[in-house]
């Protein structure tokens, strides 16, 4: 089976969040199960240095009058993953993140930038024979690829099968009608049962509307998004398409995320040899000038700082837990108010709180390895990867009961036989505090902590399982089996 996976970011080439981890690991796991997969993504600055066997591919055309769009082909060295890069200097050769300029605002022409990614994917899907590689199925991810199925629907009745994965329904790629008109799409599709969303274009809606199957990144989120509370205005359409909607839980790349062989940790440790985890804790306390005290529980955060992630709740309860002896190491960036809040509290309590604003891959591993607990108090969470990484590191996650967090972390009411973390219900400081209190209580019981860590570290969320589920879905879409 030949599968073209299309995404706007991919680890280790370019990453702003979990989508990159998924796009980097899922196709490798699918390859290992015999699938012939290639990934298509934009040629952003700096990524060619990390690509091997680079070759110039064909010119595809000039859909929006910004110059020829061509393909480059190459491979990721470690995994051998085959890539195609959409090369359009006018659209992609810019400083900033894949989505935002240096001023922190969305690029004005993101509709054309990701329209071009979708358009290029559609050209490959349509004319693959000319490239000697014709996909049987195209797997799109998030709004940046949402126009791909629309182009294919408009161009031809005969097209490869289409699967569309929603990683986050909140980001839906909304643009104005005058921007829609830039994209070479017919006016006839700009209607409520097409791509129109309250008078504007929704690229995410396009992906949902025109694909054969829709997935989300956890079974629980697949249910949640069919309700008005989590549906972001698309719950009606998702209920309408519910026969074609399913949830496949993301995986973890245990080559990258394992305390046994993590090159960034001060000391490796194992499920049955947890003692060196303390050295990683001391290392973190040292590095940030926190009190060097093994008896103080250390809580970690690695996250985008946004409303979604519920970090305002952490800010609310921090002073109370600092006074109870807890320490916090926080890494993230995003909303200015949250960044400033965490920076200020670190200035007030330098022995108890360390805040790093920015993006730091290495530090994210050290926080996973060195903390006792890991906080993910999200208001909603399609899957969430960091809590799964934390489980592997025996850093007990404290999560809200939502989306993929509810599918991956367990806390029983009466019994700790299955417990792997701490789970709270409502997104309030009160409920988060109660969960932190339970964690602090467990911390004072070393025997219980040891047992919970073992239970957490034994969880297996490998990509093999997820890849198997995707391949089964592809087969059912293609052959009805
Ligand atoms: P989301 O994609 O919603 O941000 P996920 O939990 O799915 O959340 O994935 C986040 C990914 O980004 C994880 O790999 C996490 O370690 C990483 N990450 C988030 N913020 C930072 C940061 N400031 N520095 C380094 N890595 C980060
Ligand atoms: C999104 C979601 C996150 C998920 C990630 C990868 O960024 O917010 O929950 O883990 O995509 O699927």
C-alpha cells in the first residue's frame, strides 16, 4: 500500500508542537509494518541541512502566481523516511515559525502558503504516475492540509482514498471570502455544506467534509468533539459524519523518550533501578538554583502557554504549594500574561520556582527525567504527548480528565492497583489543588511512590499499536475490510 502523509511540521526537521512528533514517528512505524509511505511538507528555511540524498524533483506549476512550485526529494538519515518538500521560496523561505512572522502574528498569506501545500499534495495524488509513485491513499493532518481533499474533489472523480486527522479542532484555518477567491476554488463549494463556515472559509471543515474517513488523536476526543462543548461549531457536521469518524491514540517514540537511553539526562534509570532518578532531580535543582533538597516534591511543566493548557490554574495554586514546600520547574512560551506570571513568581520565590520562557528540546527531556510529578491541567487535550512521556520517565502525571489525558492516565477512587498518576475533574484551582495535595501525600510515602512509578513506567503507548490501527483503517477505507 502506498500512502502519502501530508503535514506542516515534522520532528526532527521543524517542530512547534505534538503534530511534529506524530508526523516524524507514525510514518516510520508504518514503514516497519510494510507500508510504502512518503511524507510531504513545506521546504522551510534550514531544514535542507537535516535532509539526506537531496534531489531536485519536477516543477508542479504556479497555482497562485507566486512563481513555480517544485518538489525536492530526500530522506531522514536515522529512519530512512522518504520525504517530498514543497519548494516555493516566495511562500516558505521566511524567518519566524511555520505559521507566524517575527512580529508574532500569523503571516497574512497563510491561506496561500498552506493552500500551496494542499495543492501540491493534490497534484501528486492526481498525477503520481508521472513521478513513478502513485499513492493509494493520502493522509492529511490538520487545517493546513484541509484543502487537499477539496482540490481533488473538484479536479476529478477518480482520486486516491483520503483520510483526514484532526489534531486540534480549535485551530481551523479560517479565512475571508476574498482570500478564498485567491485559491482557484469554485464559488459553488463556498456554501454551508461545503467549505463555508459562518460566511468565511474553514480549511479544517474542508478536510472533514471531503475526506473518506476522519480521525482524531484519541478515542475520548473523538466523542468529545461531537458535543457543543468541544465541537468548536463543527459538532453538527462531526455528528453527521460520525460513521466515518474514529479516534486513534497517538504513540510515543521510545527511541527518543526513554530514561534508559536519553542522552540529555545526567543519569539513566530503569523501572527496576529507579535510584538514579534522584541524580536527575539534583541536577535540575542545581541548574536552576533551587533548594537542593530531595525531600521537596518537584513538579514540572513543559507546554505551550495558552488557554487550552490550563496553566492559569497552576499560577493560581502555586503560592499555596510553595508554602507547603513544593518546587516547580516550568518551560514554555505563548500568551504574554502567562509568561509574565510564571517569570514573576520565579523572581519572588527563586529557591522554589524556575521559569524558562522559550523552546528547549534538551531541557524538556531533563524536566521529564528530573521531576517527581508532571502537570498537564488542560481544559481540553486532543491527545497530549507530554503526559505519556512523563509516564515512561516515572514522573507521575497530574492531568485533567479530558481528551487523550483521560485515555492515558489512571487514578482509581478506592484502589491504587492500576494508578499511574493523579486525575482531576473540573478546570478549577480547587480541583487542581486537591490533586496536588494527593500527589504531595503520596510523595511522603516512598513505598507507594516506587510502586506508582513502576506502574507508570510499564505503560506501553508505542507507535506500533497506533500504526497498526491506522493501517487497518486505511484497508477498510480502500477495500472495505
Ligand atoms: P501540543 O501539540 O498541544 O502543544 P503535545 O503534548 O501533543 O501538545 O505536544 C507538545 C510537544 O512539544 C511535546 O513533544 C513537548 O515536549 C514539546 N514542547 C512543548 N513546549 C515545549 C518547549 N517550550 N520546549 C521544548 N519542547 C516543548
Ligand atoms: C495537537 C494537540 C495535542 C496532540 C497533538 C498531536 O497539538 O493539542 O493534544 O497531542 O496535536 O496529535
